[in-house]
C-alpha cells in the first residue's frame, strides 16, 4: 500500500452504518462496486493504491443547510440542533458551499468508525488523509455537473433518503428523510416532486448509491431516465 498507480486517478467512497461502496475513475472508465460489509475493507484491492483524488462521504442524516448571510460559526451547534436531534457527545462541523452561497452544518457522529478507518487507509498521492464529508455535500456539489433543467439527485441506504432537487441554478430542496425501505424512499421522493410541481415523466433521477435491479426498475416506471452517478 502507498505506491502511486498511474492508471488510477480518483476514487469516491460512500460509507454508512452497514458498510461501504466505491467508484474508481480511470482515464478509460468509471467502475462502481456493490455495497460491501466492513469485513472486506482490508481485502479490497482498490484500496491498495493512492489516487490523485479521494472523496469519502458519510451518509449522516445530521445535516442542515444555512445561507451564508445568516451563518455564524459560534451558532453551529444551535443551527444543527434546530433541524436534528443531537447528543452532548456529537461533534458538529461545517463546510462552505460557495456556489450555493450556503454553509452545510453537519455531525458525523452516527455510531460508526468505518469512515475514519477508510480516511487513514485510502490516501491521495500527497499521503495526507482526506476529510470525511456528509453525503449531502457531494449531492449538492453534483448539481453543477447535471445539464438537465430539472435536477433530481438522491442517495438511499440504511433507512435514510438523501434528496436534492433544483431547477436550473435554483436549489428547491435539500433534505434527509427516514425511509426504512425503498418503497418509503420512493414515497418521499414523489411527495417532494408533487409539492414542487415537477413531472417525473420528463425528468431524470440521478443516484449516487448502488440500487438493486428491482429498485432501479421501479424508478424506471415513473422517470424519463435513471442515472447512476
């Protein structure tokens, strides 16, 4: 481990309570994994290389988006506690989103340690561990890469649906819903679209988490297209 492999340029890892998945970006292709359990961490060959870019996201439901004009770092915990339930031990952090003139406040304290182990194991070429950021951050960052006017992005795993919806450059929704099964996740997705008066039949839904074939087929019944980012 630790040697740069020239054919590997980037890796994106998503972590939840039940394990992880990843996508490797090379000059020739983008390759995605299935969802894996933590026991496979040290036998995953893709983790034995260094990359030009490493992204590690945690599917934490403890997030809140605050407009920059109203942001005060001293009130970070208060801002997040207004949206989610925090314990005294929860560590509150934040990251700026200049393109949205907002700050994402979050806590990675969800009872897992895998994301921290991965940050020390899968390193960029510099050798410096990367910062673990919430999945919501990467969903919001992905908005800029979508060309459709209606932008619908989602991640779902371990009972939480992370959902971002925008039209053009206007962010309409960024929220996390408790969804213990995919049927419930679909319910919240279509409820949000209905409230925003968006027609799924002319829209593409983009997902960052792996979907099983039945879930993907279910979405295809309603959307113009289903894309795996």
